[in-house]
C-alpha cells in the first residue's frame, strides 16, 4: 500500500467518504445525461444539427478515457485529496465555459476540458473508497456509490427538457457550480491528507500514443456521424487511430511501469467484467441519447414531454435496486447477468419498432424494463470485477475500469449517431420519420448481444466472495 494513504480495515466502510464520492458521481452523471434532452435546443442555438451534438457528448467521454490513466499516477504523486479537489474545481470551471459557448466547436473544446476534470474526479474518489474498504464490505461500497448516481439520470431528462423549454440550455451546465462547491467544501473536511511513495517516471510514450489514438478515433466517429468529410479521409483517419492504439498496447506490454497496465486483464472475472461491461455500457449509453432526439426531431414532441418519457428508463434503473440484492442472493451473478443482458437486448429491439401511435403505457413499460435490465447488469459487472484483484493491483484495475468504461460510453453515442446516418443509406424511411432511428436502435441491439454471449464463459461460482447473503447465514 501507499505509505500514509489509508488502508482497508476490519471496521468496514467509511460512509461519509463514500457519500462524498457519490455526490461527485451524481454531478458527473447529471451532466452526462442532461445534455441529450436539450440537444435540439442546443443545436438551434449553435446553428448545428441535433445529431451533431453527439460530438460534444463523445468529446467529453473520450477526453475522460484519455486522461483517466493519469489519475492513478497523479494520485500516487500528489495524494487523492489534492487531485480530487483540483478536479472538482476544473470540472465546475469548464462547466461555466460550456455555458457561454458561442458555437459547436467551442462547446466541443470546453466539453473536452470538462472531461479532463471528470477523469481525475470520480476515479480518484472511487479508488479512495475501495482502498479503505475490506472485501466483505465491497458490495456495500458499490451500493453507496451507485444509489445517488442513479438518481441523477432520473432527474436529468425532465430537468434538461424544462431548462431548454422555459429558460436556456446553458443552465444545464451552470447547475454544476453549486454542486461542485458543496463537494469541494466537504472534501476539505473529509478526505485524508498525505501521499504515497513517489511513483515511477510518467509513461509519456504510452500516454502520447493513447491520446493520439483516441483523439483520431473521436474525429473519425464525429465524421461518420455527421458526414462532414469524405469517406477516404474518414477511413484514413480511422486506420491511423487504430495504428496509434496498437502502438499504445504494444508499448504497454514492454514498459516496466505503463500508465495503463492492461496486465490486470489476465484475471478472468475482471476481463469478462471489463470487456463485456464495456460493450454493455456502449448499448446503455446510446439509448438515452437516441430517445429524446427521436421524440423531438421525428415525433414533434416538446423537450419537456420527451424528457418526461425518457426518464422512465432511469426510473426502472433506480427502482430495481431495491430488489437487486434478493435477486443476486437467489440466483447468483452468472444467471442474473445472462437474464439482464437478454432483457436489455429485447427491450432495445422493441424500442426500435415503436411509433407515435404506440400506446403511452406500453412505451413506458418497455422503457422501465430496459432501465431495470441495465441496472441489474451494471450491478453484476461492477461487483464481480474487483474481488479477485490483489490489493496492490487495485489502483491499476480501477484505472483500467474507468478508462474502458468511459471509452465505451463515448463510442456508444458515436455508434448511435452512425446508426442514424445508416438509416437513409438503407432506404429506411417512413411517414413518421423513425426509419433512421430504427436502424440506430437495431445496431445498438447487436452490440448488446455480445455481453450475453460472454456471460456463458463465466465460472459457476464467480462473484461468490462478495455475493450478498442473508444475515442468518453469517451466524
């Protein structure tokens, strides 16, 4: 462990610190999900197409993916308290810059800066919680970090729609300022001071190749989603991004102290959780992006109405948490993960075929089921990832998890936007204009089948070390 950094003890979970990190996660999740409902209003104000607002979403998420590997190194070098508090200041400050953006290019740049703050804020906070939590309390730690964060997406669609309709879309960024201020003040009191032993030299080569690769990947996805460049240019940039990322992976295999240590993926349960979890996250991040656009751009709904219907996805997400523990206790991680992945794929396919004539109660039921499936799936994947990780490698595992997760979320939005472009190419046009969205949802459904197939490779007893048990079983 790291010198003066706190160590896990038998005392269990430090609730105030867990709640502080959960508040930061709430702010980040609110910011990430509120933008979708306001996208049409933002597009009109910035003189851009609604689907191109996805570039601002993707630039944020991929910026997080680029800089998350730095979070572990900076935490060792300066201590989790300094890094997290500085990240909160940067995140809130960049939110103000996003609010005053004059065009789409400025918004994309400031969202990337905001992503830098997010890359340091939540991963460092999560690592602080995991380091001070024993294995027996890991499930409780995940629950504390998950519950408040689930509330943000429930509030976000309706709040974003209301702000875009009755005030201005710029307020969706300004609301981060008071939340950030509260987290900053609490962090000064609750987070421990001190740093660990001096880390090895920064892996500049690995960071450089990763940044170049993900930067080019962002440009490629933006080009595919908007059609702003020729196919030759887009293909060339895409190939260049893959080559840079291949160099990054090759470098990390040779480096003694790589910034992003992929060797932790040798652990079977972690590899399944991270790779399958990444594809799972791609699918679930695409749905809340597509729904408000479809409701407003093709069905003619107001932002408030679109937000009030979209929020049912997150209501299902939140509501199922109350029964997640009994479900896991009864059937175990492997069976529950299979069920949640199957339900997620089925509901996304169902959403692909809804129309303006679909009964509202039926649409809401499908969205609730989709939210419940994503919630249970995330609970399984997040919990089984860490129990088999040796404690000295926990920092590396947390960094890899955060990087792959954010990368997957960014690519999920990009894949959704590409699916929208594929609709006209496939000549899927209908009177109510949902053809492009149907193609996008079906593409996302295909992505969601991969975690289902991977779940069959999980061992029978996977996750038993942290599987919740009845109190009577402990005596």
